[in-house]
């Protein structure tokens, strides 16, 4: 299995906020910054109970990518442990999953049954950064056909994580916020 995250992440992405040009344009979601691009649609996933933003979902070229950033320990990453939990959870949901080498290192490729009985391919991508972990869930064309995944993989690769310096326990979801509209006070 490859160690992409450790060796190449800081030069090929996803990036830590300390690794990018401060004047680069971003859609600022708090702990996650998204590079705008033509054809990219953004939707924020909000928890009904807490009314907090819990994920960002990005649609691009027939693929969907849901991203979330989590606090991680300084000493070790989370992805290896989380991968095995993802495989177990997929199995409990009646799906099948396997760990394979992908463009971001080891990922989980799975098939999940939907409520209407359709089998849906899904990819779970994880990247360990400096004191953070970024998870991506790919569905649509990018999960079904590797050659159709290039655009959505580039979106994931361009994500910037701003961990902040507050003390948080490992696996704590990093705060996501609604972006301030251009030209509005804030």
C-alpha cells in the first residue's frame, strides 16, 4: 500500500492553510476552503438538531464529493483506523467494501444498496494532514468509473484545511461555517 499522504500531500494536496498563497481566491467555509471553478456546485449539509454545518457537498462533472475535516493527533494519522471502521459499517449496511490503492493512497471502494434496491458505488478517500484528517466520499460517475473521476479528484486535491489552533480531541469535526457573500459586511 502506498504512503501518498505522508510523502506528497504538502505539494499535491489537499493542503494545510500554511501551504497556500494567502491571496488565492477561496470559498471560505471556516475549517475548509474550496477553490472555485467553473461548473462546481456547493451545498452545505446542516444537522437538523444542532443547525450546524457538518459537511460540504460538491458536485462537478457528474460526480459528487462530500468533504469533512476532523481534528487529529500530532503523533499519528486517523485514516488507517477509520478505513477499517468504514469497511465494517458498509458491511453492516448490506454492502461490500475493499481497501485499494487510489490516487490519494489507500481508499475504500464500496457498493451500497439504496432504499429502492439499486446498488450504488461509493469511494471513501482519506488524507492525514498536520494535526487534521480530511475525509471525502465520492459518488456518481467518479465512484463508478476511474476515468470519470479526474475532475472530482482535482476538486478534492485542491481543498485547503484550516485546522485553527484550538485544542480539540481527535476525531472532533472541525467547525464549518456558511460563507460570507461577496460585498456583504462580515
